[in-house]
């Protein structure tokens, strides 16, 4: 192996350059302060932090003691964008106990990756309150602290879905770590502002009070409703983005037992979500008159990729009346849907509406709670009535997409929410017969056109990258939805062997594991961390050895 011979050179580079995530952040972005450093010294040190997008493409010491000698890819302490002592304790506890030191090194890099590299802006409430006065009395409470802007990784924008998933593994720490609690509370409040302003959009620029520069996506899309480009990075309407906003608050309440996020702005965001759900439940043709009814949301992009735009003048294919399902123009991969009744986010939204109903009931909002519970229950019923089809080989299965006219699409994509992830979403138990049939279908090449196999890697991919790249995320979801030890370990080892830089990539060429997309993709690293924490609780012997006790954070 050539890697050990590079170690002296790499170590020298690390000492000279340090590690980091970029130097264009305001001073208050990084809440780390070495006790022996003055504020002036810290500013100079951070200015020397290299861009993590570049840094993550090279291996750095110390290397794991496993056969793969995987590198340490965390930024140096002063360059990290957020710190948590409780996160460091979990890393030390698990890394020391794990038998496979290569897996342990990936966990050491992946578990803190969101905190280390993607907290681009955070107000914890100790700063001078100066934001709200800029917006007038009609926007009272807007951008009030705490606030947290969490980028996806190598793109300086926040996706609602990605950021919710990036923070999910820290939710369990909120009750014991006030800094994590404050960070996630801030993330909820920032997402609320995004939803209020542009509920049909999926990705957002740095918030105006952050004074961070925004960037253009370079596409010049034609979208209705219109949006402000300095506020929105991309405006693809994805139902799971709105479900993810609800999920972030629901997870926070479950673990922190706090309703601090139930502010007037959050309730305004919730009202905005419900209006979108109502409008996107409308059919393409009026069921009484039969006349065409143009959808409120349209999207057109000048592109040669059919998955990047909507046909029929930006409306998408027709959808029938009477299903009770909600339209989604795009998938969590940011690819366009073929049939707009996309089943995984409908299932996710049903779950999150009912969970929000429970927390609102506990908060004394009985009327609103009842309304949300009914909306969620109705949507759950619609998924079962219209989202289940008969497969000639696998029996009753969940379709990926339907149109209400009888057409359905049988496939799955690696991105969550997916059909494979339905138990993780809380929609079904993994032993449910329809789900079990669906799982067999989507994990086979004769049932899922995007289940890809090659000489070096296998898993579910999708149209976003192409027909030779499967996503490690799909293998991690497969592991978390399995009780079979052999299957779980095969998934973990496949991901481990493809993570040569000590981080989990977006996708891997199934014939050449050294060919990948995105060295820095925080969502995938978070899913890896969630998988390890799940197995540490559920299957500790797989990680720690026979007879090991479960490792449970909550």
C-alpha cells in the first residue's frame, strides 16, 4: 500500500496549513476559543484555515490502525465551525470500543462533520439584539436569536431536508448539552423564516442578518411563485422539504422536551405549510367542470437533462382528483417527479403531521392539534389506498410515484425519504408485509432499475448521478432496516471499503471505488453516524464484540 509512505509529507503539510472549512465567515460564526489565544490571534488563525472542500480531498494523519489506514479528516480545533464536549465524549467512547478501527475512524470523522464544517452562522442569543428592528412591526420576531444556518457541505446553501438530517444524530444530546440544544433551536427558527418567505423552495442563501455573501446557482430558472435570488439558492418544490421542517421540531421536542420553538414565527411557518399542502392537493382538472386548473407552482429550467425541469410548461404530468395525496414536483435527489403523487414524502408528511399534533396537544393547542392529526391520518389512509400496487413477482408493494389515474412507477432512489426508509420515517414497521415485499423489490435488479451492481460496489443509485454510481446512503438505510447480522455487516463493510478518505461520499462508481462524487457531503456522513449509533444500541455485538452491552445515549 502506498499510503503509509505519504504520511511524513502529509504530516508536514498539516503542521504548516492547519485544517479548516474556509475563512470567509464572520468572527461570531466559530464559537471556539482556545483559552491561551487572544481574539486577535484567533482571527488570524482562522484566516489561515484552508477551504474544507479542498482539504477533504487529501488524507491527513493520524491514520487508523485498521488494514485500510484511513485518515483523520477533522479540521484543526480553531477551524471548526461549532464545538460540543458531549459530542467529543461520544466519539471517544465509541471509537475506543469499536473492534473495526477503520469503521471507528470513519465514525470519528463523520459524527462531528456537521458541527466541524457546516455551521456557517449561529446566533446563540448573547449577541446584541439588532436584527428585528430592520423589518418593521409586521415582522416582529423575525431572525430573533437563536438562529443557525447549516450548509449542505461543499455548496454554501442550506437545504431544508439536508440540514434536518445533518442535525438528527445530535438531537439525543439536547437534554444534556445546552450548546447543542441552542444550536438546534436556532436551526428550527432559521428554517421557519425560510418557510415563511419561500415555502416552495428547497435551498436557501445565508440569512440577511448573517452578512455572509450569497451565490448564484447559475441556472436562471423560471419559477412561480417568484422568489428573491439573494434569499433563495434554488426553488424546487419538494414535499419532503416541508416535512423535514416539521421533523426538525418534532425531533427536538421528543428529545429536549422543550417547546421553546413554538413562537409566533413558527406558527406562521406551520400555517404556511398547511396552505401549501392544501394547494398541492388540487388535481390538474376540476372534477366538476373538467377544465384545466393551472397549479400555483411551476418550474422551468433551460437544460439538456430531463430530470432538471418540469414538462408541460413547468406544470408536470396530470394528476387525478379524489386521491387525498399531495403533489411533489421534485424528489429529495432534486430530480423531477414523473408522477407527482410521490409516495415516500406523502408517508413522511403523514407521520410528521401526527407527531406535530401530539406536541401541540401537550402544549395546550387542542384545536390545532386535532386538525393536524386528522390531516395526517387522512394522508396516511391515502398512501395505503392509492400508493400500494400489485407486483407480478413481489405481491403488494408501495409504488414510488402514482398519478391517481392508475399509472405507477416502481423503483426506488437512494435519497431519503425513500421506499426503503419507510420504517425509519415511522410510517410502517419493518416487519409489515407490504414493506417487506417492497424492500425485496427495491434491493433487486429485476425489481428496481436503479439497484446497481459492479465489480467493486453495489447499492441503490438514482437518475441524479447516473447508471454507474450507487449511493452509500442506501446501504446505510439498508443496514438500519435490517435485523440480519450478515446483511448489516456486508453493508457496513461495503461502505467502509469505499470511504478511502475517511468520509462517506455522495455516490460511488460501482466498478471503481476511487471514483466518487463529493468528498464533502455532510448528509451522508450524518447517516453513517446515525447507523453506528443505531447498531451500538440495537446490535452492539456487531461493533464491540460478543457479549457487549448496548451503547444508549438517551
